[in-house]
C-alpha cells in the first residue's frame, strides 16, 4: 500500500510540475502573439507623430498660398490706385475728380482689408511653423525611443521558437511518466480553470481557491490513495508531505 501511495504521490508531483511547464509554454506563446501587436503599436505611434507634422505642413502651405494670393491682389490694388492718381491729374471737371477720388478711397479701403488679412495669415503661419518645430521634436524623440523598444521586441521574438521547442521537449518528457487517465483529468480541469488544475493543500487549505476543505477530505488527501478534487474550485488536490516542490506559484482566481 505504501508503494502505491508513493507512486500516486509521485504521479501528482509530476503532474504538478507539468503544470508549471504548461504555464511557461502559455506565457511564451502569449508573448509570441503579443509582441507583433506591441511592435505595431510602437510603429503606429511613430507614424502618428509623423502624420501630425504632415497635417501641420499642409495647413501651413494652404495659409502661405492664400497669403501669396492676397499679396498679388494687394499689388493689383496698389497699382490701380497709383494709375488712378495719375489719371486724376488729367480730369477736367469737378464731378469727374470727385468720382475718381471716391473710387481711389474705395480701393484704399480694400487694400487696408487685404493688409489685415495678410497680417493675420502671417501670424497664423508663424504659429503653424512653431507647432511644426515642436511636432518634429516630438517625432524625433518618439522615433528614437520607440525604435529602441521595437529592436528589443524583435530580438525577443527571434528567441521564442527556441524557447518553445525547449519547453515542448521538457513537457513531452514529463508526460511519459504520467498515467493517461490522470493526464486527461488534468487537461479537462486546466482548460476550465485558467491553466491551473493541480494545487497543493496545506493545513487543510486549498491553495487554489484559499478555502478550507473538510477535515476528513484533508486526511484522505494526505494518504495519497486516490485522486481528490477541491469541493470548492474542483482542482486536483496535491499533498507533497515533507517533499519540496519547486516553482509553483499558486494562484489567483478564487473559484
């Protein structure tokens, strides 16, 4: 009976350590999934900063084009006023003189409006120029910092296939020594319990859900005569006795 007990205890210990390997595998596999997403996020952050510069430059270009159009219009108005003044010297009647004077004044009012618009556009252009300088500084900083992170992530990604292969081999070696029916039970619980199917029980406490198990059940678990599960979280209970079991962070979710 003692040998059978020791055998079951060893089986559960192997299963418990297999669980740790499975956790490592899932962690690495999750990294393999997340790293490209993180690289994309860093790349997108750089692109967004560059897009900000492009948008500001487009707006600045529109303002500068508008300003040049107004300056051309202003030049036309000023030339027209100058021509009218020359013509004014040649008029022969007061009526023509006053009509031309009113026309000149209207054109002068127009030039005043154009000059105000040009000044506003110059101010706005200067503001955009300042914003572009700031945006370029942000872009260079983001590009420098994010490219460092991207390089780190790509290096990490390169090592993942080797890590996964090593963990798979370790996992296969562990599984050889575990009974198929016990493995099936473990897999079924693991998939339902966030990757944690086997938990140690210490002083009557399930380390999976942190709940007290019935004293009679605790006594049965310590005998290692058969496999028992926690009545609260339904995980397989493992009592290591005085043996030291490495690794294993037990858990989180209290259900």
